[in-house]
């Protein structure tokens, strides 16, 4: 089997998670690369969580929330947008491949957009290859 | 004796005499000519200890919390005033409890640049304008001031404080015309070269002593994320990924807050260019959100506000839309 | 208990509500009895699919060989004979269309659906059922149909391939429509670059379409379609709307119109005469505003078809004995058709979504008043065994993996996933089921929880968005706290999207299970939070709306405090001269005032205002200016608005010349019959509306002018009437007033905002206006100049909004939680609005909104306790520095800085205000804030599990 990247996708419960479900209901196809973590709002996701995902071995991280104006919590996504902008610029600055960390707006009715975003992000990360820079080699810890 | 030092002493005298403050927090000579330090003056008799340091010192705002309950007069060049403003915005300091003695800042010299001038530095004479006379064990040298200034002073956008209770007379450096030159130099490199720089200049040098955090007047969390164990964001070893994560999150935690006082770099025993990370975020905050930290105690912080028109072209969906793919 | 009878499916909230009995595919046969005691005979048509068994996997539709036009897509796509009308249908169950099903027509011939259905849900033997329901009140909400323009041959619909209705166009723009939102001409698949909308097709047309009323919604939907189409089409695109009057009289609509103009949507004031074919284009033949004849080519023409009564109304109205109006809509006198039978929505006349939703709540209020005595007599509530105290136990996790028939199992190796789950630490049970959500499996899960003493459960199946509540209930049934649960979505987000890669889909499923196990292990039991409700309401403002809302709630038996800033009841309405619901408005106000003053449940207080507010929904404390404190569970704000006082550019001689009056002053003169006979009257419309200072339409002025013209002409038949206007906005059946005014001889002259009429008060009164048709100035010399003044927000709104932490629009009106779907709710829970403080509106609309606000308030007042968000944020005071970031960014004002011993000043988050979004937690640098069960640890545990790192 060819290498398939593993991407952690933080999806807000109200829009993007529903959009991902709709992609399934519509039987759209996208690469089996993403591992979805459901969060209440894109603003729940802190930069440290994104970095932790990369550190744990993610080849990429996708954070997706509601479109501006649609946030279930009114403005959470707009605060998140600022945070993510700064994080993305900082990661770019230190030479971490900027394509590895992606942010999106996907509404509950945009199953097709979700599928396209996942496909596109997966392609980009495939082109970069595995995350070797920011991955901490972990041992699976057993119960002692 | 420089006139700025005289002015500071005079003003401090008056502040204590008039009861505008109980103590004065400022700078004094250190044990070596190129090592000044922060001091607290409690009585008028001690005022003669106060100086305007020619050579850079840590940010005195960092010790404000130790003086809680006392009204403090603070010798404040631009960056110190800005640090206090951020602390006020974040409720750590009450504006009324600090008397800001504003200093139009001529910039401070970089101790490591001075040290490099000779084996033993005996004396310095700084005209605070153009030249510095350096007396070393090898002889005397006159050096252009610009050559010896700290990088953060060279890149300073606000040498004169905007927020103060009293502003001393004097001539400040002009605001830097190219505050982000060093940042731009890194930005211009290729991704791999940037990563290499980050690894070599920051990650591999770091011994995780956290002096940068401890020196920072704006790092005041009771438990720093770097020390937290639930969850443990940063491993306790010197794994390069943990170190990188520490530096990225440290810089991010200062986004829209850092006042570029240079304390982190001054404190770093490994000469890590820590400011470049915070400066990068400062640059982004200014260009993307027209935001500068520490200029207005009433203004919201960078991350507690937003504008509808904040940039979003960095988002994959907007990019795909622009490409006509979605 | 309300019974909803729908032919088509309705919203998902209704589907989940235990106290709503949703009868789909059903029709009323007969109704008898009287208000409070009706008997309704119902026929339920067969679905041929067992609703309890269908899992909506869609395999039946995939196999069904019979294709039929999809009516939901207006025939632009095909569906099967077994189908879901649309993906969000409620209940989400397939149905067989007996008109097309091969088996039902010839039993034994096809039956593929029954063969492939993994749940055995197909039942060809179902027969229609008839039964009787006993109800106290009936609400009719039959909806509408759109006008069929096939009969208007000049537009060429169905004859010319590039002419379509707006309804069809709407489907083209929809992401779930026939083209997945791609804008192409259905006939040749080409992208149209130049599109025209023709307004008023089947509206305001007595000659050809024979529809005299305005359909109210078409201007807005055409603007919306034009704007969205511009966004959808890349590159060159031009949108033109051909219209008579641009009717954007709703809240926020005028701003949308301006936005559309800025985006380059062309507005052409012209009635299109004919649409002609020309190769692969269409030529629009019309006369422009200058009177010149024009031919303009377009790629696509959209007919903005109007709203008409649904054809089924004829049968329904006769069976229910509900009267219809001249146009065939259900009659509605303040929402009542006949005693005990209420109507709402577009079945009673064309209207937009906000009005429809408002009417729906208002009709519910009417029914509530009628049935107040019976409240809670038939309410259903589920009971559960006491919760097991699992806190000190080691985690004992059970994993249930679902086949979902073959939906998951055909792609994912369910057994392998189950085996894998068994190897995970703390997992003491793992099993797989054909249908985990089937009732027998649910019962088995309950048994296994008890037998294995599970204290945490993971279900790997479909999506938590639809099934989490079901499984959480299962946990409660087994005596386990419902929050000790996690789902792994291995269907919608795995098997369904990776059908070609079973190996990787299985790998992904295993990791998703591992993530869920890691996450559930760290979860703690959380008590279901609730707030005790103070069953009293505060109504602020005793105008028409405030009084109506107060009465609607008092009549249901709730305690009402009604406060009024002035010393009098009635507000704005006292100044009007109109008929409302068959009565003069001033009589109506007097009657209402009489009722609220003497109602035993209403505590009326005049000359007081709000001074201080604390508390949250269910438990407010409001201090009044006289020092009295009112404790209440909900608030209705009905503080009204003010008439605009003509000034500046818009003074038009007001205050200078005595013959210049505002429309309210004319009302007063008419009521007092004190108007000396005028020879010529001129009305100027939009005074204080639709300009820079007040960039919105005041909605009522055009219709009010028509009413005044009709009354003036009644008293003075010889009177000459001129109306200077920008767009006449007599929407809905108010259009008939406009028609009447024209018939009575009123002359209408249009003006632009850039070219205002000029009024000269020196000597006699002179009004100069430029006539667009004649292209010359006209000088009028009226002896009465009436300024149709707009409605502007009252400054007190601003103060009140601050007290109750509510938002205002840029114009200063109250801002609702959602412009369309929650038109009387504020974003802050427990606070509702009614009347002019929300937006300019007619008295009838204010009354409706007041009833709606009362109904919304009653949803809270009717309960002892309100469920609150349980998974809220909490502050660890040891880590908090009181930096105030959380306070600054929370839109719900949940965090506050407080002194807490021994920690000093720290943030304290109110669990009743917190919605659990976690924004503050992500912003907190010190890690002092955690959301219950959604803290950093469970999230990171899930992330790290994806890479094989198991936490415990």
C-alpha cells in the first residue's frame, strides 16, 4: 500500500462535523487520511493542541468551523480565525511546512466542500511526505 | 554623569517628596561596567543610586508584582511603559498604583556587543546621541552608538512612552524605520533554510532553563504550560520537538502582548534570538490586525477581539474558492 | 399534547420532541365538536416502510429500478419510487410512492427493495388506517404553492429552454440540488453569463395572471439569488432584475438591497413585455424608465413566481370548515379562522419566513390560552432508575461495534475492529451488533452494562449528531450517567466515504475506536444541570404589544408584572387611525387597557422603568426605578419606537408652513374630523426612511398613505391626490389598497433620493418634483402636504439592552437571535421582544409578535425546571491570574472576576450562562479553564490515540 498521511481533523460539532456526515450521507469519497476529533466549536482548539497533534505524529492538522456569522456560539469562529492566522504565520516562519496545518470553514450543508478540502489537504501533505520534523518518537506505554 | 540620570533623580526626589509614590523602581549600576541592574528606592537618601543605564537591563516591570500594595514610581522608557499598559489591560497592575516616570529613551547598549570590544571593559562614556567612549584594558575606543545598541532598541517603534504620568525632557531615538528587517531576512529564506535556522539558532541551543520566561514581565501564569503535567504539553527531556513546541507556544502566548523589551534575550545564557519569534508575531499583528501592544490601557487585547474583515485568505477553503475548486 | 399532521416532513426538533405526535402521510377527513373538545377523523396513508425498522441506509433506493421526476428539485433531477424527499427529512425514513412502485402496481413483479433491505423494513401489505383524535384546538399551517407561469405565453416558460422559475433556480443554487450547486443551464449544461430575473410573475397582475396581490417575498429572493449566483459563477457574470417596485420592507432587507447594488446586481425598473428566443439566447423586450423600447439578450431568464394557495387547501378547508378569502387563502382574523381553529404561515396569505415563524408561535399562544386549564394533563416524561455512583470505580469500558446492516460491515471488518477493541486497556467488553440502535440491541446493551458492571460505553456506529441522545438514554436506563459515553463515527465518516478501500477503512475504524476509548476513559459523570424557574414574567412597555403579551400570559394563569415608563397605556397605537381586526385601533387599545388594568394576574405599574437587573433565564431579579424588586423567570421587551420628526433635508417645510403635516397628525385630524376640506393633497413618502441616517424601510408608510387616501376620498370625493414616492411597498394583500387608491384617481410620481421634491413655503405652499416619464418639473400647489414619516428606534432600547445583555442592530432596533428562525427571541435566553422595538410593523403584526413572544415565554414558564448546559467551563482558581481574557471574549458574559477566598481575585464562570463552547479554555494561557469532559486531556487523549498512544 502506498503511504497514506494521517491527519487530525478538529471539527466543530455544529457545522463542520455535520458537513463531514453529509459527505458520507451523499456517498462522496475522500482519502482515508483523517481522524476526526469532535469539538464544540473551532474556538475550543488551541494552538498547543494543534502542535501536540503534530508532536504525536500527525502528518497534518485540519481545523474546521462554521462560516463567519453561522457560529453556534455567535462569534467563536472569529476569535479562532485570529488565533489560527497567527499560529500559521509563526509555523511558516520557523520553516514548518505551512501546508501541514490547515484551517477551513465548512457548513453543515457543504458535504462536497468537506470532501474536496480533505482530498486537497491530503494531496498537499502527500506531496510533502511524512512529518519527520515535528514528530516526537513515542513508545506505546504499557500499564505498569 | 549624564543629564538623563540627573533628571531621573530630580523627578524621583519630587515624586517621593510629594507622596506620588512610596517607592521608586528603576535602574542602578551593577558589579561590572557592562552589567546594570534593577533597583528599588525606598527613601530619598537612596535616590543617588538611581541612574539611567547606558547598557541594557532586564525590564523592571517584571518585579512590579513583588511590590504589590505599594504605590510605585517606575522609570519608564517606551517598552517599560508598554509592559505596564499590558499588565493593566490584563488586570495584573492597577494603573492608579503605578506612577509612570516616562523617559524619552535614547536606546540602551547591548552588553554582549560592548563586551566584544575588549578583554576587560573598565569604563564607558555614553553621550546618548552618537558616540560611546569605551575604555578597555587594551586602551580607549570611540564607537558609533548605533553599532552598540541592542537589537530591540534598533527596531523600537516607540522609544518615547505614550502612556505616562510625567514625561522627562530629553531626546529619544527616532522610531525605527525598519523594525522588521531581521524578521524579513528570515522570511526571505526557503522553508528548509528557515527550519534549519530554527533548529540551529533556537532549538538545539536551548537548555530549557526557562530564563527567557522568568525574565519576561508578561509571563506571570502561576503554572506555566511548560510545567503543567495534566496534560503534559512539553516533555521534561531536551527532546528537540518538545523544545520547539515550548518556543512556539511561548511566542504565541506573547502574541499581541510582547512589548519587545528584550528581557528574554538579555536573560538567555545561550544567546538564542528569542525576539525574532515574538517580533514575527508583532509584525503580523500590525499588518493583519493593525494592532500594537501596550499603547492604550483601555483597548482590548489582540486575542479578545476580532473584526469581521480579519484576513482569512490563509484558510484552505478560501484558497480553494479563489482557485475555483469549490 | 399537540398532534402535527403533515404530508411532507417537518423540522428535526419536532421529530425528537416526546410531546409532539408527528403523523406523516396523513390527512384530515372530518372535524366535529367545539373549541376545547374537537374530534378529528384522520386517514394515515401507508408508507410501505416500517418506520421502526428503517435505518435510512438508502440501499432500497439504490436498487429500485423505477425512476421518476424528483418533485423536490422541481423535476430537474430524478428520484426513485422508494425515496427520501430530501436528506434532512423528518422522520428520516424512506417511503414508497404507490403511484410509481412496480410491485404495488403489479405484486410479484419487482420487490428489489424488500430483497436488499438489511432491516427488513419493507412492507407492501400496509393499508391505509383511519382513526380519531381528540384535541382542544387546531392550528392549520398548510403552506403554499408557487405560481405556474405556463399560462403566460409571453414569457415562454416550458416553451423556451432557457426560461425557468425562481423555484427551479433555487434548486440549481442548492449544494444538495440536482447540480450540487453548480450554476448551469439544465437544458445544455452551459454556464449562463447573463441572467435576468423578471419580477411579479403571478403577482400584482390582474390582467393576465389574475393575481391582484403582491407575493411579498419575490423581491428579496430574487436579490438573494442574484447575489449568490454572482458568487457561484467564476469570472464574468451579470445579473439584472426587472421590477416595478423594489419591495425590501423587512428587517435587514434594505441593507441587503444596497449590498446587492454594490456587488453589481443591475436593477431595471421595467415591466418585461415578451421573452423571445434567439439562437442560444433569449431576448427581453421591454420599455425602460425613459420610455424607450429595448431588446436585450440574456443566457437565462428566471421568472420570479409569486405565492398562491396550495391546491390541497380546497379539500382541507371544506373538511375543516375553514373559510377562505377571495384569493383562496385561509381567512385569518388575528390568526383565528373560526373559534378554536387557528391559522399561520403562508397558507393564510403570502409572507416571508420571519412572519411565518412569528405567526406559528402566535397561533400556539392562541391555542395555549384556549387550553390553559388542561396544561400538563397529557404531558409525557420519561423516568429513569437512580444513577449508579461510579466515581471511585476503575474504568470498565464496553465497546459496541455496529454493522449497520451492511452499511458498515460491507466495508469495515467489524469483527476485526471488535477484536482490536478487546485488546485496549480497561475495555472489559467488546461486541458487535447488526443494528446497535434497534430496540432489542438497546435492551441487550442495558443488560450487558449491568452484568459486566460497565461504567463507560463506546458505540462505534453512525454519527453522534443523530444517535448520541439515544445511546445516552440507554446509559440512563442502565443507571449510568449519560456523559460517560463516546461514539466512534465509523459509518458516515468512514465506511460510507471509503467504500473502495476496506483495509484502510478498517484501520481507520480501529483508530477511531481507540480514540473514543481513550477519550471516554477520562470522562467523569456530570449531573444534568438545571435551573429552577420562577413562574412569573416581566413585560416592559404597555403599548399595544406589551398589553397583548401580558394578557396572553395572564390568561394562561401566569403572574405578569407589566411596567410602563409613562403614565398611560397604549403607546404608539393611540395615535393611529386604522382598522385592526375589524375594530378601530383606538377602540382596541381602550379595550386592552381595560383588560390589563382589571386582570387579577396582571400587576400593572405605571411611571416606572428598569433600574437594575441581575440573574439569568428562569431566575431574574429586576429592580425598578421606584425601588421595587420584581422576581421573574422571563422578560418580554415591548418598548416601542418613535415617529420620525421631519428635519434637515427631509423637513419639506414641516414646522414652517401650517399645511405641512405628518401622517400621524393627519390621522389625528381625521379622527377628530377637524380637517378643513382640502382641494389638493400631496403625500411625500419615505420621510425619514431609506436614507443615510435611517437606512431601512419603515414598512408601514406606503400602506398607511393608501388607507389615508381612501378615507380622504370618502370624505372629499373631489380631492386631487398626488403621491411622491420612491418605491410603493404595499406588500401582500395591501396591494389592493394601492390599487384602490389608483382607481380613486390618486396620481403617483416617483422621485429619487438624489433628487428630492422641493417644497417652497414662501407665499402659498408649492411642491416641485421631477416627473420621470414627462422628464420635466411639475409644480404642485397643495393645500395639504402630508409627510409619510418613518419609525425610528427609541433611545430607551439602548439602555434596556445593556441591562439584559442584549444586542441591538446598527440602526438601534432590538436584535433577535436569528432573523428568520428565531424572530422574537434574543440571543440571551429567556428574553423576548415584541412590537416596534424590534422593527417598524403594522399593528396586526405587533399583536401577532406579542402573542408569539408570549408563547415563547410560556415554553419556559410552563416548566418547573429548565435543563441547562451540563458540559460547562470551570475555573481552577489556583491557576487563574484574573487576566480577564475569558471575561472579554465570552459572548454570554458567563465568566466574571470575583474575590474567592483564599485565592483572591479570580474568574468564576456561571454554569447557568455558560454554553460550553470552550473558547475561553482555548484562550486561557494558564490552563486555568477546563470544559467538563471536553478539557485538554480528553481531547489530547483522543488525538494521541490515533497514533497508538493509550492513556490511562
